[in-house]
């Protein structure tokens, strides 16, 4: 793949940065849920 070609599977940089900013803001303001709670209702079999 050439350097200027975009990888369709890669998240664009600005979208990734916005997600990181949002996650950091949520973590700093306590808007998080326990990890165990994240897995509730997921059937991993």
C-alpha cells in the first residue's frame, strides 16, 4: 500500500482523537461503569 492511500479498516485520525478526548473527559468526571458491569448480558460462548 502506498503511503498516501487510506486503509478502509483504519479509523481516521480526527475521529480517533475525538474518541480519546471524550473517553478522557468521561474518566475525569467519573462517568464510568465498572468493568464487570460492561460484560453483563454478553454471551461469550
